[in-house]
């Protein structure tokens, strides 16, 4: 009986110890971020370039930034939510809100960074007014970007969306299509390569830039470059939104030095959103 009691007590103490260790590990992602170093996730291209510039500027304040680059749009939020990153900067507000709703992420916007104005491009047209009856146009097939592309064509006077449609609207949510245009839904990254197959296409700026296209020189219509409605945002776990290092990074990302870098480096295809 005494042996059973001793074993039971030992088991209880071991369980308590393991629980304590697990609890400490589980709380790690809820702790305040370090004040002098941070790991930021970005997608390749402009966001990576901007992060590299931020890293240079941060050295003046004795801050060290580690950059992790991803080639997809889903992993950076998963990594941030799970504690493998301290922050990320690569997404628009609608995309973030959709991910939070669908996956239950506890993430928050810390501040705005840049905007990538979406443009309509064509290899044969100089204006959207040249579109003719039955022409094919291409739009991205992911929810937030398809709505954005259709809204762009609507603003250009080509079609009209139903009233009250939300961010997940598709080509099936049109109220008017006077030219009876055939709308082709494609993977966003593949649209530049398919531009010859359609009369016009709405292309995300990062993919347009990858194909050598720029908003100012090549698009036949585009979103506003000032006060763009789709700013990209610097995102952290909700528990870290008010951390000291996040406030320091906001000053760096929204500094005059960063603004000048963006304007010089991207020639209007990427613009400050602050």
C-alpha cells in the first residue's frame, strides 16, 4: 500500500512537472517580443526588398531584423499564428480578415506599409474602351483578388457587380455585362503568361512586375496610386500589437527614408500607404 502511495505521488509530481513545462512552452507565443530583435515573414519580391531596407535602417537603432521569405500566401500567417514568426508583411486587409475568419488566427494589424495598385493589361488594346462584344478578359481566381479585379473592371466602366456583393464575389455576381465578355478565372501568378490568350487581364502588381510590366508604363487602366483602397499591412499576433519593438518598426517602415526608397525603387508600381 505504501509503495502504491509512493508511486502515485511520484506520478502526480511528474504529471505536474510535465504540465508546467508544456504550459511554459504553450505561452511562448503570447509573451512580449524582444525589444532589440524580430523575425519577419515576407513574400519574395518587393516585400522582401522593403524588409531588407528596413533591416538596414533598423541598425541605426540597434535593432536586428531576421527575414524569412515565403513563396506562397498562406504559410506566413500560419507561421505567425503558431509562433514561428514574430510578424509578417505581405498581405491586404481583406486577405487577412478572410484568413482570420476561415482559420481562427489571432492576428492583428499593427500598421499600414505599402500598396500594390492592381492594373488591367493588354497586348493589343490601348484602352478598355476598345473591348468588343464577346472578348475574353482574365481575372485572378482566388476570392479576395477576384472581387478586386471585377471591381477594377467595374470602375473602368466595363461591367457592373450586383449591389451588396462582398469580398468573395465571382464572375457569377455580375449585374450587368453589356459586352457579354467571357470572364476567364485563372491562378493569379499564371495570368501574365496567358495575356496573349485574352484581350485584357487584371494582374496583381507583384506578378506584373515579375513579367516586366509596370503600372505607369504598361497598364491600360489601374487602381489609384494615392489612397489606394487595398493597403498592405504589417501583422503581428494580437497579444503583441502594443509591444515596444512593433512601435519602433512602425517608425522605420513609415519613415521618410523608407518613402524615398519605395518611390525610387518601384517607379509607382508599389507606393507608400502611410
